[in-house]
């Protein structure tokens, strides 16, 4: 089992958060996203508690809501006392609609439109993370027009890249996000910001990658970021009081993945920041992080109904499900790995190697290739595990397939948090 949320009951059915997934499929239909509320809450608490333990609580955890954005998620993280970051006007609108206080919102993005910036200022979001020089100037202009002073952070490219499994320390200048350090771009921007009357540069930000299993990149990031903060306080008198290290904490998609515990990750980050502050004689900043996947990704699944099994002798067997890249484009996009279980046969051996195919009109519409699952037939319920992050949020209406419903389970009880789209929804904007 990937996490403690998963189990198999006496009927041999897969359960998540104490709920029988076969029953969930029956009650709500398929495809269906299912999330374990207790695990999401524990993930929030584990990050927060670790900062209390290792940093006196001088920290803010922002849920990176692009991983899974819907009103209930913002309510949930708000009730856990954590913040959220958004990357578009749409996410901002959703967060505000759910009652998340604007001051707890960080607004990201490499090309926020003037309308989005204006919306963010009018909403009084806590932080805008400025990506580039043009945005800095535009934001200052809009803030001036509105007569407000906005707290901002700068997105920095620290020259560390862990998007691949090999951890690369240089060459990350070729990235669409943020200000580079090595060519002086970041310094120039700080110099400019220091002169701007309607912006207040209070923090610096970096995000070094996703699905990271190592801790050294964060130690290196701490050193680079604290050193830069010290440098700009000396050169420009800019007082950096918070450093944001972004997200990227890895989760278990398959048993091959070995994530570091939240406690351990935060302990190492806090130690590194303290050590760097001592080294550069810099006052301890508020530490911010932005976990997305590691809040919502691991203890979740997507349920499908198997429509057919197509055996191509000596080649492969395709198991066709009633969803696909329309609800989970991640394998088609970048060969993301997943584990899968036949939910109504979860106590049986996984002795059938197959390719799970969606129902979209694309040969590349696959959920996983050459995966071992239980012997499967038409009508079985197939669970693809750990689909909570970047599945619903990346879903589309390709082939005019309605987006699935999402359900939250809690100690065996379940409730809908996103309704299934209807055919009527699909034509709503058509004229
Ligand atoms: C995507 C992203 C995150 C979240 O990343 P995870 O891998 O889901 O934790 C956090 N911050 C920024 C700026 C991001 O772009």
C-alpha cells in the first residue's frame, strides 16, 4: 500500500480513508476522483508542526493550489491555518469565493495580465511574487493608480534544478520563471524595486523543482538565498524578512518512490537556513514553503469502469477505461508513473501485465503501459492511485467528455466536493 490511507476490506475491495471504493463507484459513478480528508489535513499539520518544532513556528505554509484547486480545498487548508498560493485570476477567484482571507494568498505566475494584477490589488492579496522586470513596472504603475502599497516577493532562479532526477546546480538560467542571479538581473530588479513607492519588497522566492526526493538541493538553496538577501540589504538597504523555498516535496506514486518525511525535510531546511544566517550574519527570516503534490497527491485515487480488454497476441493487452487523458493527462504529457489496482479484486495477485488506455481519440491516450494489475474483465472497477495532484486541475473536455466528480472521504463517510459535469455544462458557453 502506498500510504496508510489505502487498505483492503473483508470483501477484497480496495478502501481509501475507510471507504469501500467499489461502493463509491456504485454510488457516484465513474470516472471518479476520491481524496482522503484526514490525510490532507495531516499533511498540512505535519508541515506546520515541523516548523513549530524546528523554527519556533516562524514560518508560513502555502498550499500550492494549482495541484488541486476547488472551493473545498481552500476551505480545508484555511481551517488548518495554512495559506495558499494561486497562479491565475481563476484560482484567485476560487480561493476568495471559498472564503480564504486575501492576506493568506500569494499570487504567482510568469505572465500575470494587467487585469489579474489589478484584481489581486483590489482583493488585497498578501503577496505578489513578481517574476520579471516588465511585471515589476506594470505592477508599480497599477498600484500607484490605486494608491496602494503592495508587499511583494521576487522570484529568483537560484541556479539549482531538480526537475530531473539528476540534480543540476548550473544552467538553470534557461527557465521561463523568475530573475537570474548569475547575470545580475536579480540585483538590477532589486535596485529598481527599492525606488518604487508603491511596492514593498519583503521577500525572495525560489522553486527548485517537483517530486524531489533529496534534501541537499534545499540546503544549497538556503545558502544561495540567504547570501543574496544579505547582499541586497548591504547594497540597497532592502530588508528581506521572508524567504520562500517553494514546493517540490516528492510523494509515493509507486513503491519505487522513497519520499523523505515532512518532519525530516523541514528539519533540514530549518537547520540550513539557520546555518546560512549564521554564516552571513543575517537575521532569521520567516520561512515560507509551497507544497502542492505533497498535500493532496498521495492519498487519493481515480476510479474507472473497465469497458473492454483487448488482447493483441504477442504484443500487449489494452484495458480500456471510461476516462483517460481527459481526466489524467500526465502519462501522455511526461510519462508519469502510477500504480493501479482492480478495486473489486484487490486481494488477488497482480499477475496480469497490461496497458491501461483511455477512451479519447488519441493513440497516446494511455494512463500507464506495462503495468501489473489483477486479472481484469469488463465491468471491473479500476483504481489508479495517487491521482490527487495535477489530475483534476489538468483535466479537459477533450472529445467533449464531461469532467468527473470529486469526492472527499473521511473515516468511511463520503461527500461530493465537485459535481460531475453534465452534457448541458458542455454546451453552456456555445452560441
Ligand atoms: C508547482 C509549484 C509549487 C508546487 O509544487 P509541488 O511539486 O506540487 O509541491 C510551488 N510553488 C511554485 C512556484 C510552483 O510553481
